[in-house]
């Protein structure tokens, strides 16, 4: 007669890193990238932006200084030798400022995809060659497209971020993390709308310099022409 395995104690199950309780934040430090903002990391499951999952950042309008939120993370990914992709950004990155932030411009790809933004993001994520993929889809994404992007990111060591309108916050999304970002007179105001674990109880105010006080900090004309979708995929083939 074969031996019957002893049942696992509940405490042993809850101690696993890939199990989280509804009243606590998920703790997956190996899958997180520090945001560079300690007060934000304290509110993010795993202590930073997640790898291998979709993150949605919701804004009313572009150009309010929102990219300053991600520059420390992108610099960390770039410093580790990772490729970064920007899909349909609403501005042209200012190369000197991005280089000064620690981003290797030779590993930064800008893709103009227009109506094929969702397809392009899915291919970039599935390629496994990018450490960070950020996208600004022009048109609305339906639930099926969002699910495909979440599946493409799942389990991969990639920071996958979608910038969407705050109007999308009313619609359900498979993204495990959704954060609303707005300009504040002293920096940026963040509201964590969805995260794994207990809901966030209050908004965060981050003292991050905005472009209005740092001319050409993020956007400007001094950047090489955007690459095509095929060239972007070939870059890491």
C-alpha cells in the first residue's frame, strides 16, 4: 500500500512566496523592480513594479510629468543591459535627458504601431527580448486584447506597462496592478486602484520634479526617427 502524503499545514501554505492573503500585500520580491520611490514601493506588492504581469497607469492627459515616475526603474533595467521599447508614445523622448537619467539609448526602441499597437506589444512581450515594454494605445483595448497582453507578459522577466486614460478605470481589466496618476502642484498624486492584496487606503503624493520646472526633461525633438515594428522585433531576434 502506498503511503499517503501528510496534509500541508495552513501556515506552511501561507508562508509560500507565490501565495498571498486577501488582507495582505503579495510578497514576490524576486519579481519586482524598485520604483526609486520608497513610499511607493511600500504600497506595491513585492516592494516595486511587477515583472511578468501587466501594469496599467491611468492619466487624464500626457505631459503632466508622469514619465518622471518611471525613469528610475527604466534606468535600472537599462543599467542591467536590458532592452526597452516604447510603443506609440505621445511625444518624442529627449535623448540627452534620458541618457542623463541613466538609460542606454542604444537599447531604447521607439515603435510607431497606430492601430496595431496591441499586436505590437504582444509580439514584443512574447519575444522575451525586452526588459521593459511601455505602450500608449491610441484606441480603446477590449477585454480580449488586454487578456492576451497579460498572458504574453505572464512569467516573463519584463516590466509591461500600459498608459491609458483615467476613463478606462471604470472598466474591468486583467492587469493585477492599476494606478491613477495626476499632476499635483508639488509633484505627482497617485491612487492605487487595484493591487494584489488589501485595497490601498489613501492616495500617495510624490515630490517628483515635473517638466514645467525642468525644460526638455523628457520630451523634445532631439531623438532619432522611430523604428518600424519589424525593425524593433529584429533588434532582439
